[in-house]
């Protein structure tokens, strides 16, 4: 099976990824360790469980907040943004 390179954006910057990667993996491969900040204290959060259970990895995908980066697959043209607070 051959790998397909896809292009999306992270906070407005071009991000290349391999099809089948999670958003989290693509972000980490580009050095981004902070996915979101908490609602009340604005504390940074990144990948913790990596299996969709803890919700620490929430990001905004294609304008929709609260998407778990660790279980969301990157797609060509996807827009990814780190999330501030509740993301609303
Ligand atoms: S890292 Fe725990 S839900 Fe994504």
C-alpha cells in the first residue's frame, strides 16, 4: 500500500500529512504539542490518552469545535485550528 501525501492547514499554515494519519499525529509531526486551552484557566492541553477517552486533544476541524484530534483522520483540504476554551 502506498502512502498518499495530503495537504491541509493548521492555524492557517500549510500542513502536510499522510493519508490515514490522525489529526493528532499530523500536528505532532509538525511540532504542535498544544491542541487546546482550558475554559477557565486557559491552561494548555495536548495528547494524553490517544484513544478518544480523555478529551484533552480537542481542536476545531472545518469550523466545528470539540473534535478529538486523536481519533479524527486527516483529509485533503481540512482546516484544523487549535481550540481556545470551549471553542464557541
Ligand atoms: S488524547 Fe484523549 S481523547 Fe484524544
